[in-house]
């Protein structure tokens, strides 16, 4: 009885999901040059918004700082966990393993704070720079459209600087 009920509910949910998908279509246009689109790009991947603002060197620097600090935070956190496990297995209270654990945990926290700060800087900087530069671009887009043999449409939009 329960299997039939679960199967019935699954079929109803599947049919509703497929009909709702065909009835509702949401499109997001991120090709328009404005401050919101630049900040969304930096929120997704720090440095992308700076590249969108034609500041590629700054974008690579922000992305490098963010990615290295995230990698370092995870590395030190995992090293701290292994030191803590070794400390617990050893059983001594006054061991240097606990000091190593605390040091690596503090390094992990500091690098995590750097990563969050780099991410917030990327979003804020992308927004502010794009807000200043948005007057330099037209809102007319150039659309390049191509169709393949199966009828699939490929569309590319670009911005034009004055």
C-alpha cells in the first residue's frame, strides 16, 4: 500500500513539474552592461566582475587572492583536524600537538577571513566601477545568431563602447 502511494505521489509531482516547466519560462539577461550585472558576476566568481569592467589584471589578482586563501584555509583546517586526532590518541595533556592544532586552526580562520574579505571586495568594487563606467557604454546590443542543422539556435550578445 505504501509503495503504491509513493508511486502515485511521485507521478503526480513529476507531471506537475513537467507541465509547470513548459508553462513558465524565466529569462535573465546579463548581457546589459550595468553595475548589478558586474556585481552578480563577482558574486559568482570573484574577479569575473572586474574582467567584465575591463580590469583584467585586477580581476586576476582578486581571483588569485580568493582562490589561494580558500585553498589555504581548507589545507590548514584539515591539518589541524589531523593534529587534533593525533593529540587525542596520544592522551597527554601537555603535548606540542595541541599547540600545533591551535596554530593551524588559527591560520585556517585567518585565511577564511581573507577569502570572505576578498569576495566582498570583488563584489563591491565591481559594482562601484561599473556604476561609474556604465555611462560609457550604449545599451544597444549586437546579436549574432546562428542555427545548426538540427535547428538549435546559438545567440551571442555583446556590448559596444562609444
